[in-house]
């Protein structure tokens, strides 16, 4: 992160950098995406050298983004939805090791979030083949030649012709239009009627409920916790622990892709806020003082959650999680 501006960077490889650059620059919160090369040992490589497939570099984009508007986790979701993560030999029409997909992490937090996001994609069953996208430490990033930057804007006709012929959009459409239903967040008046005043204050106004005087802080029953607005699965009793704080605490999410982490500088503090992806509900905050093996504590408001006991999972439509409770603590 640039400590003076608050701007962060993320680096992704997903085949032709013209396409990936164009996809990221359309996202709100992204300041710019730069096409370039990384992952190899040759210093200051040229396009011709990288295109030969002999330098070890991948075509990549480095994204500068405002974490107050979009989180790194949300960028990961954008990335997955614009590549074929099952192709080890390149991406679409572009073949060779220089076109394979990868996430280059800038720090340990990015590495952890990338690994969690990849695992969530694997568990989703979205793809029949294994997810082969690599997660690698960032090496030196070399910006590509000027004529490659903003190619989609400088050469719109050629770019559209290339993109159409690459097969990228046809593939993405075939995969991501198969959503199993969709969630449309209700308007504020509907939410006020649906939620209790405390639930509304916490989820919609970033509020905090009192410690030790909330519904689930001492709940020891087996089951899962879902978003009170959308019902998306968030946490499991298998990962719940007594943190002594008076709020429900979890060492990891049940579905990492359903959790969004954002920088929070309110109240003169620097914290990581936790929100749900679909409903965009404020859930709580993430701290690094949890138990092994993650060392994390997701400190969550009960008012943002609905608890579904193990015995009700099938009836409530969450039967896929039943097998996690056959042997306590096993996932």
C-alpha cells in the first residue's frame, strides 16, 4: 500500500493482457490497470522475448485500486469471472506458458485471501476440471511497451475483433450465466420492515451490538450462521470459539467467497471490516489474535446473523453442509 495515498496494488495474469486490463479498468474503485510482464528472471524483457515463452514471464496486469471503494477480495472475484482457471496451457486462443493464469500476491494477507478464494471456487463445483491457477509471490513487474497500454481504447476495432475471435467471452458467458438463482437486495424501507431495529442498525448503518447481551455470543449448538438479509452461508459452529469478548467469534469463514474484507479507518482506528458479499451487510471486524491454525478472529455481530441448527440444515436448503458435522471438527 502507498501509505501516503491509501492506494493498494494487485497483480494478476490471465492470458492476453489487453483483455484483462480492459476488464479491470471497468470496475468502480480501480484507478488504473497496467499491462506488463512478471514471474521470470530476465530483466526488462521485451514483448518479443516474453512471447517466445522462454523468459519465464507471464503477461500480467498490475491493478491500482482504492480499498475504500473495492476490496482485494472483490478484485479476486472479478479475476475469476474473467478467466478459465482450469487451463494449464494458456488462455483461450493464446497458448504457451506466458499466457497461463496466476495470482501474484504482494503480501501475506493477499496470499491468504487468494488461497481462500481459490478453495471456495474449487468447492463451488462451478468447474468440472481442477483449478490450476497458480498463486505466486510477486517478482519484479515490468510495464509493457506503450503501444500495449490501453490497447482497447487506442485500437477499439482491432481489440473487439481479437476479443471476439479469442473465444474468451463465449466461454465466460457459458460458465457464469448458470447462476443458481440471484439475490436482489431489498430497498431500505423493505429492510426496515423485515429486520429488527438492531439488525437494521448493525447491517445497514455499520452499528455494533452490546457485548454479552446478544443472541449468539454463547451459543454452543452445532449448525451454521447465515446472513440475516440474504441467507448466504457465512460461518460454522465448527470454527466458533470463546474469545472472551462477548461477541460470536470464528477462526475462519464457512464460505470465504461470501466474506468481503475492507479497510476501516472510522473511530480513529485502523481495522479490517467484514461484510457479506451478496447483501453487503456489515458483519463485524477481523483481528489477528485468534487461535491456531489460522490465528484469526472474525468478531461478528449476532444481529447480522441467523443461526440454522444442524438438524434443520436439510429442511432450510443447506443440506450440503450436513456431512461436515458427521465427525466434529472435520471439514
